[in-house]
């Protein structure tokens, strides 16, 4: 898909919010033709990345790729609706004294030409930042934490810089066994894309 959708195998419940089942429900509600095997799946049928790659050319995988390719506009609507629901969720999660700053920074970014892309991409990349389970050493890494960490200056550039700091902190706080440092360069490049060439944002 075009977003960062998490889907857990049976019996596994990680700390991160599972979003792929919600996407399927959304697509079905909006008239998408969902493959039967996907409707019948209560959980991700591939238990490991190795299984996933080994099954890459199967009929099931081909139908999944075709389904996702044919529903890109609806996936975009799903991502936009998640952002729309994110702000009230974030405001409920912070003390009253912090709400004005979070809301102000949200609209600072949203008002810029590339700001909506940055907000939509990040919330679907790393979540709202409101789940207690999405923490390392008590520190979150979602959209809320990025908005809280923004400083004065051009909105999208400050959003991008704050996102980098939040992601770097996540990696420093992460359990060594997860080896999250290997993902950091790609993550930083992704959030840097928000501000590249945006001198007026």
C-alpha cells in the first residue's frame, strides 16, 4: 500500500498500533472489491519476513498487490481521515497547558504548501504518539511528540527537524536487540524530504 500499515500474525501482539485491518474495513465500506482470502484472514498469514518473501509470486500475493494497486485513491482517503482524527486524539492526550502549543504547531504546518503531506505521511509512518505502548524509556515518537518538539522558524522545516530529533531519540532509547539503528538513515531521509526544496515553508 501507499501507507505504513502494520498487520500482525496470529498470536503476536506488538507494541505498535495495527492499522492494516482498519484499512481493509475502510476499503470495503467504500465499495472496494476485497479478495476473499483477505476477508477471511483474521491475522497476517505470513509469520516471518522469510515466509513473506518466499510466497512473493503466489496467487495470494499477486492478488494482494493488485488489490492495493487498484485502491490507491481510497488508501489516500484513509490516510487523510486518520490525520483528521489525529488532532482531537492528541489534544486529549496532553495536559490542558500544552494543548494550545500542539494545536498551533499543527495548523502552522498544515497551512504551508507541503505541510499536509508532511502531517499525513508522518502520522501514518509513526502514528499519533498517544498509545502508552508506543514508548521507549517513557518517550514516544509519534506526531504528537514531533509537534511538541517544534521550535520557532519556518513551519515545515521545523517539523522536519523535530521529527529527526524524535526518531534519533527513539533509536537511542530502543532495546539493543531490535537493532533500530539500521533503519535510522532511511527514516531520517524520509522526514528530510518534507523540507527539501521548501525554502518558503
